[in-house]
C-alpha cells in the first residue's frame, strides 16, 4: 500500500500523461479509451490491453519471436476470438506457455500505451463496456502504465532530444563509424534507407517499437543516422536563386551537433 501511494505521489508531481485515464481508474471503469495514436482497454479501472498503429501488436511479437507459429495464432483467433478468450486459448491448447504469454503481453501493452499516451490536442473518447478479444491475461494498474510512459519519455530525451527521429523516415549519414556498433543496433542501422520509419523497422524485425526508438536515438546521437526533415515552403529552388543547405529548426539539436563537431576537432 505504501509503495502504491508513493508511486501515485511521484506521478502527481509531474504532468500525468492522461488525467482522463486517472479518472477512469478512480471510478473502476471498463471500456476502451481511444486517443490519436492508440487505444487502451480497461477492466475495473485497470489496463488490460493496449494497441497502437505505431508498434507491432502481440501477434507480431509472438510469431516473429518464434514463440508461436503464424497458423497457431490465426487458429486461436478463429476459435476463441468471438468469446474474447484468445490468450486463454493459446495457453490451454499448449501453443504458448503461460509465462511467455504474460511477458509478451506486458511488453506489447507498455509499448502501445507509450504511443497511445503521447501528447495530443485531440480530445480522447471513452466507450464504456468495450472489451478486447485477447481476453484477460494480466491487468496493470493505471499509475504503473503512466509512470512507465513518463520514464520512457525521459530516457529518450536523455539519449537524443530530437523527437522527429521517432516518426520521420531515417537516412544514414556519411559520417564514418569510428566506434563498434552493437549487433542489435547494426541490425537496425541496416534497415535505415531514407524511407523506413521506426515503426517500419520495428515491424520488420518483430521487436518492440520503443526499443527501436532507443536504438535509433543512440545511432542519431552517434551521428550515424538522421531524420528526413519535411520540405519547407522555401526549400524549392527558384530561377536565379542559389539553394542553401537546410538548417534544423530545433536549436537544441543544432547546438548538440556543433558541440559534437567541436569535440571531434579537439
């Protein structure tokens, strides 16, 4: 009880990702909280599932990771989806061990919640009584979801402050690799081609999108990748005008790059 209270107090000292979610937890609501970048499913005020188009779902994590064959997943959906007990069916049929399902489900839940709780100017909507077809696996308290979301945001900002890396297509830079790149980051770097986004890379590798964001921000901080910035109105060449190189609009990123270049020169 004391730990829960401390967690709630710690969260209240910072801006909660979703005050509406806190109110729904207080009233022990059941339903679906729909936001710009994803949906959180609640049962008795706890988060039981989350989905976001920005991250691979639990089906991709299970099948790509080798815990479950693709046909086994679709069989479970066909047999137990209408009864909203897909998770229970996977375990009871012996296709996935209970512990493996819980770990994978928690990973998918926290991953999707991170994107679903991203700042937005669009009002959220809540549909009472709605439940997800995955069924009960392991509910998570709202304060734990919000605390983890804040922790992840702070971690990304510490690594590299340019959030455009998370959503824009990424391109490798011409900077030579002057330090060993860990194997996991090398696999991510190999898929950076000027067209793929972090979500595309996560889906292709079957990994948590947040973990891909961490790798990409570390690669950006090392000067190995950068976001493709949207063209501005003045970026198109006009007759008689000399095109100038694009300068980032983010003074923090520009400052970091100047500092990095100065340190390398020293």
